């Protein structure tokens, strides 16, 4: 089924590029910013953690309209010293549920955990979202939960890791967190674009059309969102980095983590083997490493 759908996407892209390059770019941008199973078709599973609390976080979306996303929390935060707060951000086409195992382990250590379904994911409404919109939400939640103090940690998986890094680097309200823990994150925007364009069979012209859309949203170069470009800011903020990646990750190459680590030697690079891109979130060894870094 996946191969049939992939062939259909590629055929549609090629046909549109022949008939109308402008329509091909519109088509590619719609796919790029729209997670599959978004909105009412999104995977809906509540995080599997003890004493779960739920509420809506309201924010202004990319179109300037007030929208909302679902936020979950557990544990009490009396102060940053007594009950450290950890914000966990899932990846593209995932949901807060995917981070349940890590969240419960942190909760068991006496920390408060905060998770969310990103816009157009899980129980959150919408059909499209982007890194800038997500990073603004991360900043808002970090400031609310930290109550004027940096969070103990922000953990981001996959695209969530890229969004967290950008949110930390671009914060205008001070330091967001003491620890930035990245799991299986794409560290280079060109890698994301190349992977996407290969998947849908897009030409260089269509690729440039996606870049133009991204830069219109960012009001800056698309390259600036790459984690490898943000290292100096992490260093200036004295953020403790923990980079976790599986050597057998077939979605996001392990070499990206090595490249990032070489540019940010103050961060700790930890690799797993045999868990791939998603099952790494349930690895006991990985969870032990995270706990050791924070407790």
C-alpha cells in the first residue's frame, strides 16, 4: 500500500511539473506542511502516565488566527529545585503518547512532566503546521511552566528535537531550559528537504519553491533552523546538551548526530543499536541515560 501511495505522489508531482510548475510547488508545499492523519484523522491516544491532567493551550497560528493544542501534565511543581519540570515534544506525525515511557520514568523520579499534541497532531485540531509555529508554542509552555525560571529539561524526538532547538535558540524571554535532550533529530534542513523531495519525486525547481515558502514563514534563511547552525547560541546560553541517536536509524541517518556532536563537543553523544527511529523511545538504556543526566 505504501509503495502504491508513493508511486501516486511521484506521478502526480511529475505530471504537475510538466503542466504547471506553479501548481507543482503548491502541491508540494501542501504535502510538506501537512502531517498525514492530521485533524480528525489523526492518531488519538492519551499519554499512558499516572495521574494525567489535560488542558488546552491557546496560541496564534501561522495565519494569525487563535487556535489551540492539547497539553498534558503530571506531577507537582513546587519549585524548580524540589520538582524539576521536563517538557517533552514528539515528532512529525507522532503524538504525546509516543513519549509515555520516558515521561513515566521521569515522573517516577519526582519530576513534573508536560507533554503536548502538536498542532494537526493527536487530539489537537488543524491540518497544517510548521517549525516556527511549533517553536513559539514550546517557548510559551516553557515560560508558563518554568514560572520565570529555566525548565530542568526539554526533550524533543525527531522533528520535535529540531523544533525544540530552534525554540531554545530564538527565545526572547531568556533561557528556556538547563538541558536540551535531542532524540533521533534531523540536524540539517537540507537533509529534510532532500529526503522529502526524493520521496515525492520533486525537481530542483519545486524544491526551491518549498524553500521560498519556508523563508516566507521564517523571514530568514531556511538554513538558520538547522541544529548545526544553532550551536553557538546553545553554548552562549550554557545549555547542557544530550544527543541520542540509534546507529540503525533508517529515517534520520546517525551521521547527522555525529556531525552535530563534532560542532558541539560540550554536548554528550549517546548511541543505541538496533532500536531504529521510534523504538528508541522505549529503550531502557536510553531512559537510564536521560535519568542519569537529570537526577
